C-alpha cells in the first residue's frame, strides 16, 4: 500500500434533516472515530453557512446522513447519525459556523434506556446470544439490514443475571468480563475477557484471545527507505516517518488493578458462605495466547508467591440471582482472569499517523509493525516490532489541507522477539 499525498477525500453526500444539502465548500473539517473501547462510532463536523443561516436553527437531535469515501470511492465511511451536541457557534461578519457532534441512533437508544429484568431465563443462555438477541436486537433495536452484526464469537459459558437498571451497553460491558471463548474450551486454560465495539462494517463481540489468531492485514514500516522493499512480492506496505510509543507497561496501574497478584474475598448471601480466590499471574500467563511469541516480562517473577497481594477485594454476592449455567457459579475467578487479560491487551500503546489513498483499515484488525533504528546498520527494533491490534481509528479531513489523514492507535499484549 503506497502513500499518496494528493487529495484523497470525497464528500459524496451530507444531509441534515430537512435543510439544504451541505456542500464540500461549507465543510471546515470532519473527524470520524472508531474506538475498540467504545460501543459505537462517532463523528465531529465543523461547517459554515453564509446563505440560509440554518445553523442558528439547529437545536440537537436532528437526523444527519453523511457519506464520504477514499480517492477511488472503494471504501465508504459515515451513515446515519444524530446531532447530540452543538459546540463553538460563531457568527463573524454575517458568516456563521458551528461544530456538530454526531453519534448513532443506537447510542441515543442506549442512553435513554435503563433496564431492570432477568436475562438468560431458565438454565441460562450463551453470553454471545444474550448480547446479540436479548440486548442489541430486542432492546437497542439493531437490525441486520441497518447495522450488521458481523463478528460474534461463540462463548462456552451459559449465564443468567438481573440488570439493576443498567443501560444496554453497560450490561454488555459487564458481560464482557465474564464471557469465555468456546475456542479455548473448559479447564484451567479457559480465559475470560471480551471486547464489544462497532466498525464501519458493523458490531463485533470478540474475545481478546481471538486477535492472536489473526494474520496481519498490512505491514507498517518505520524507517522504510524508497526502493528498499520494492522487490518483495508483498506490496501491502505502509511507510511511516515516525512512531510514538506512548506507554509500554504502566506497572503502577497493573498493581492497583490487581492484574498480577490479587485476592478476592467473597460472602454469598444465599447461604452466608465465605470464600477466598487468590490470583497469581505466573500460574495463568502460560495459558494465554498472545500476539507475539516473546517471553513473559522478567518482573513477573517477583509475584511468584502468595504471601502478599497488590490488591485485596471484597465482594458480596447472591448466587440465588444466577442460574446453574456452565461457569456461572465461577464468575469470581472469571473476573480475575478478565482483569489480567484486558490489562495485557492494552499493555503497550503505539500511535502512528499517515496519509493514505484508502480507508480500509478498521479497529479489530491486526497489523505488522516493523521499526528500524537509525544509524548505518539500520537494525530492526525487535522488542517494539511485532503484531499489533488496531484499537482506535481517527480519520480527519481539513479543508485547508484538502486531504484526509489517518491516526491509528495500536495495542499489543506482548513484546516482539528478542532478535537473538
């Protein structure tokens, strides 16, 4: 994939309620965002209006349809949105401008609903079925013809619970930490932890483990020199001028979360039974599938004892609220597993920016990142190179530059090979 710095943006349609269509000359900037930690995509648009003055009439909740594409029209972004906020209104010499904050109608429906009901009645249902059928379709009103449910990874565990006036996306987030992928099966090697997110293709409900089985869709090379890789058969390369490794471990956060060593003390209101659930990363790490084949960090050995814990938690539970579904009664152990799995997934954060002629890349895809050090040898930085998951996509068009730039936030759960 070569880089083209010419104009790579097409605004195909921009409609706001019953007002006249918005033209490209009225757009100052557009920012489209997908985030693996957010349930739905968002947009931010600044427009001007010097003729009809309709911006002053906007009050929020107006329907917006916006469609934009790359230079060749191969990949489209946008869709149906709702104005949830209007910021930075200005009127200067008869010209008005405003920033429109857009979200999907699903996000509005989610915020407007607080649910108190039992999900997974009877002997419980698979968690992926609860998320898809009972929450997204029945409560949020998602239709396959409108927003496809593109990737719902099967779970092995049945579950049933009562929602204490949560909104639908909060309930899904709660279920994410209890879902066990069917791929890993039962036993000590089973790991909990899912991500729920929306891409331009639709909704996804996937385990953190699943990303480790994906092949990279593109290779990003930092320090790529023209002509260096042109003889290779694989032309799917994005050349980057620089990379920003924002965080690598965040050890203090992991200590506070109990991601390495923790103890959960529980009392069950059903029969007043008291139990402790000690957790240690060294007993669990080897069962985790990771993006890269690097060994566990050396400092993990410091937690190889149960004399002390970095976090001690107490929980009051009532197992009478849960049916006898597979793994339902072991949900406290799953919380410890998912806390570690999520912490590992976001352990290293890398940000890259570039200008591209297409917008195919989306969150949840795996990329290969190769970072070359400076100097004559131009050696490969093995520790920071490797496979990463795209966790956030921010595409920004600025009329002053007449091009769309892409900012990707990449995450990986493990260091690359040592190079030895």
